């Protein structure tokens, strides 16, 4: 069984970030990149499945990054992934959700998969749109917000987190799953894993290699600016709890929040 895990590289969480006013894109030059934290949970879920299913199961990383950043994926390989395929093409720079999903789908079809596992969000964009779009491009069922996974007899069963608990859903493979942080804390890379990762293959592909023809983003950022300055807090003294609750309610109603 082949499990493919989508992995994005994002700017260091502690790095100062700025937007290029000309391109309206995040300036990544000179900024350290790290594995998207949410994708580490996706990798953990995939590795747990591999341990249950046996050694004939492989975990392949799928990422779309500049060639210069591909070595950052060694951390994920050290955690236990078997190999990586990297889509690297200047034509895909600044891709939106639609183009990203279409491009990743092209690579996934080329290398083959039984299950694609995604993190729920990317730390830099936080749209949460790629997993669903990727499932659509691949033409497979997409199960989102999964906290627990089981595979048996060609089907996958997932517990989907909801506002009131969870749903148990099942579908046939091949399929795509996006996971939450409840799947389990990502494992640390062992010294053996770190040494072994140096020998694992990272295959580079261009858009043409993957048969990707859709490279024009459909999303346009029209403007951006800093958030408004925080205003001074308003302090209200209420005679009792009921009066305090009414004051809060009136405040929210004035702003059309209730």
C-alpha cells in the first residue's frame, strides 16, 4: 500500500514577515523555512498506519517547493517517511489553492497512491482549502477533520471531529484524508532516522514532468494593510450579574454581533 503525505514548507513561525507591495506576496527570500506544523500531524497519522499495516506499506512525501528548499524535507524523512517527490517550477510560484491542488494532483497520479493524507491547514495561508480541492482533482472521496484512522479490506474508517463530538465515516480506497492534531503528537526523529534520511531519495519534478498545465492562479489579492490599532479598553461597573450581562449584550448588539 502506498500512502502519500502532502507537506508544505512555511516561514519560521518566529520570523518577521512582510508582503511585497508589488507582487502582493509574502517575501520568502532570506527567511528560514520549516515543515508546516499541521503536516507533521498528517505524517504521524501515515506512519501510524504503516506500523499497523506492515512493511509492504510505504509513506511518500509530496511537496511543492523551490529546489533550494528541498533539503528541509530531510526532517520529515528522518521521522520515518520512505522517500519524497518535490514539484519545483518557477511557473508555480505564488500558486493559489486551485493551482496548488491541480499541481499536487498531477504528481500524485504520476507516482500512484492508495491514500493521500493532508494536514488540515497551512500555517502561512490557513485557508484549509487544499485537501478538499485535491480530492476533487484526484476524483476520490475526501474525508476531512479526521482524528482517528483504521484501514481494513480496502476501506478506510475515520472519526471526523465535529462541534458536538465525532462522526464515524467509511469509504473505499483510494481516498484522501485530512487530519486534526488529535491523531497523536508527531514523533521525534531518532539519531538512526536522521542518519538514514541522508540516503533517502528526493525526486525533483517540473510542471511538465507531472503533466501540470494549469499554472495561472484564479485568486487575486487586491489590497492589504496592517490591522487597526487596538483601542483603549472600556471598563463598566455593574450593580449585579444581571446588569453586567445586559451591558455586554447591548455592546454586542450595537456591533451586530448578536
